[in-house]
C-alpha cells in the first residue's frame, strides 16, 4: 500500500492513523490506509490546522470527544453588557480576550470584562481553506472505503501525488419541502456525517459538520466503477463512559481471549494483551458515538412534524409524493430513508434531479447571495443558540 502523497510504501515502521474528519473537530473515524506518518504530520500542520480554526467557537465551548488534547484557539463573538450594549470581542478558550467597540476602539481598559456575556458567535470562513478542508475529508473517506486515488480524478493529481488546486465544492441548500422541514429546525444534536455516492458518471461526497456546515465535493466526473454508497455519522458532544465496567468485559488472560477480542473489534493479533485491551476499549468508546444517519433523519422527519406541515397546508399530493419517494414501503419493520435518494436526488413537483446539479443550477440562475446566504445565516443562528445553550448548562 503506497502513501497517497509520496512514493513511500506504508508498513509497520511508518504507518499512521489518519482521522477522516480532523481530530480537533471531534472526528473519531480513523484509517491507516491513506498516508505515511511523515505526510500525516505535514498535512495536519498545514491544511488541517487552518481549517479547524474556523470552528473554534464550537470546539472551545462544546465538550468534544477527541483522541488528542489540542491547545485553545481564538475566535470572534458578539458580547453584551448588563445594560444590553453590544461589543465585538475576540475570545480564547471560553474567556473574553479583547473587546472592541463597533467603531473598532480597544475597550479592555474602560470596561469590566467580567460583566460581559457572549450572545452570538462568528465564523470566519476562508473560501480556499474551506474547499481544501472539505475536499480532504471527502478524499480520505473515499480512500478509506477502498477507492484507489487515481479514480478520484476531479480532486487528485495522480502524477504529482497531491490534491488539485481547482476543486468543485458546492454548498448544500434545501430545495424541497422534505429537506426544508428537517433543516429549518433548531439543532438538537451536533453531528458529523459523510455520504459517499455515485450517480451515473459522477462520484461525490456529501459532508456535514456540526449539523451546520454542509457541502458536496465532486470526486470524479468520469466514474466508471460500480455503484457506490457508503455513509458514516457520529455524534460530537462527549458522553459519559464507564471505563471500569467495560474493562471487566474485555479482560484478557489467555491467547484464546486475545484472539476472540481481536476478532470482535477487528484488531491485529498481538502478544501484548494490554495493547489489545486498550485498542478494544477505544473501539467500544467510539462505537458509542456512531449512529445510523438515515434512521436518524427518518426520526427527525417526525420530530419536525414534516407530515403535519404538508397536511396543514393541504399539500396532500406533495405529502404522499415525498413520503413514498424518500421512505419506500419495506417488509422490514424498521423504516428508514432510501439511501439512494436522500441528499443525492432532489424531488420537487414529481420531478427528480441530481441534487448537486439542481443546486448548481439554482445558484447560476439566482445568484449565490440570494440562494445560499439566507440559508447559511439561518443555520449559523441555530448553531450559535446551540453553543449558548450548552455553555449555559455547563456553567449552571
């Protein structure tokens, strides 16, 4: 197996576990099929670090499960004093670092910072950094799922073993009533999700970070392989984990125990029983966060009363059309969203189109500012409210 970024063959001496979604964002899925240790370190210090700084307002305020400890980052917020006057602020960790008036005047010496409270968080999105960050997630997940890098020709320069500069990253916007019902609701659970899919000659990934930042990445415009559908979804907020109870369940006292535990958690055999126990514990811990994305969305359609809203508006034809299209009848009692359609195909007025193309056409016709910005602002507002809600619970 060769590193995707250099000619080195990956073996035990230089293998490195690469996080598909950066560890600093609470990403738990890892793969040792992508790059060597040296390249993992290099890309982590460049693309990943710039990308993850965008989300500092979340990672510094939400208790996130991470594999490694990371240093506090700075981010921007709007804060308010006891009289309701607002100021711009720079924060570090959970503390207010610098306060500025609306005119940009430095206010630290003339105001009691302890009396200020954040009321809104700001996310400084740098277009190039965002494109590279989301592309890297999509690329890594595709390789993790067994697709050779040379087939990811829309993002990967095979001759020079690097990601391309010109990338096709398209923001998601809900174009049908079904998706609008789901998305225009307050955030209950912060989650990360990836859907890798093919449709005719297109291979692409839909990526969602913190239930807010949603983008498509086109990986190939000339896909000739088998039909692809893979998905991964995890919750982000840290959960309580009874490590002592789990330790008892995986206690290894013989080679037979070791082989059973290793097989159960897909680990390599080893004479180091403690190492196997540690890796098994990590696998159990991570499993606690994984969720079935499509079943989760199916549950959300009921929580947001999607059906009731359609019926209330006397859109019975739309109701039955959406439900039959996205949630087909199944002999299995556990109903779920059709994986070949959700976020892949857009369904409106009995017409279907590839979602990426439908969004691209909508932006081309009506402009980015008109189509994307209002939805983005709404999602950011939901996210700010979620962060403030979590922060308030932590302080109480």
